[in-house]
C-alpha cells in the first residue's frame, strides 16, 4: 500500500487550532462557581445569546441564609448604572437555601422595588408587581434547592421561570426588569454584601 500523503502544514495547523478552540469552548462552558453549596455556570446561553456570570452571592436575613443570587450579562459590569444600561438579554438566577413561604418572598420583592424605585415610576410598575405577587402566591412555598430565574428578553419582556416552568404573560416594559434588578443593586438593596458580590466587587 502506498504511504498516506502527509497533510500540508497549514491544514494540520488549522485542525490543531480547531481542536484547541473546541476544547476552550467546552472547557469554558463546563466551569462552575460554588456559592453557598450551589453550583452556578460561569457562562450560559440565553435564547442564542452568550452570557457570563457577572457576580454571585448569598442573601442573608439576620444570620440566616435565604438564597443565592447570580447576575448574568453579555459583558462585565461593575456599577448599578452599567448593569441597568447593559444591552441585550440579562438574567438573575435565585436558588433557595431555606424553605420559605412564596407569598412572603413576593411581598419582600415588592417592598424592594418600592424602596429602590423613583416615586414617579411606581404607578407604572403596579400592573407588573401585581402579576408577580400573584405568581408567587400561586407557588405556595419555595423549598430549599428550588430555583427560579428572572430574564430580560428584548422583544419579549421580563420572563420569570420557576422550577424550570416559564410563567405566562411576560411584562414587556424594560422599566419593570430594571425595577426588579434594583432590588439587589439599588440605593437600598436587599443585602449590601450581595450587591457588591453581584457587581463582581468581592
């Protein structure tokens, strides 16, 4: 049999580059960050858009751990203003670290919006807040390990997914997602250390 024809150098280099690129891609997608025993991917795909974990931390109430939170954006941000203005899809992911009455958590979120939103904006946020409050009331209870996400999807709106189930009727106004984001990043955040963690300051 004739000896196999060796690959030209440029073709060999191209193959090596492709293999290295694939390895880097899969390596990046497999990387995880451990936050309070909860594993968060450092990169993810949201409706075809690559997002990266900007920061993650734990929400404490007194000395008790309540949940972990992670903020995903297209490009890293370090201030609340940058996070609110960041273009494209965004995600906040929440994983419960203790059992909690879902209706109570909904009330805490509503109070967080009220404490961090300009008074002139609140009247426009009421329909979205009522919808979110009803959604949490319908869940009855969130248990340790339960996860929900709050996504901003341009052209769709704010979509909440609880235990992997998307909730109906996204809120279309961008101001509503930003109002929710200010629960953690606003001037009176739910937890100051969590605010710093979400902004990558820890």
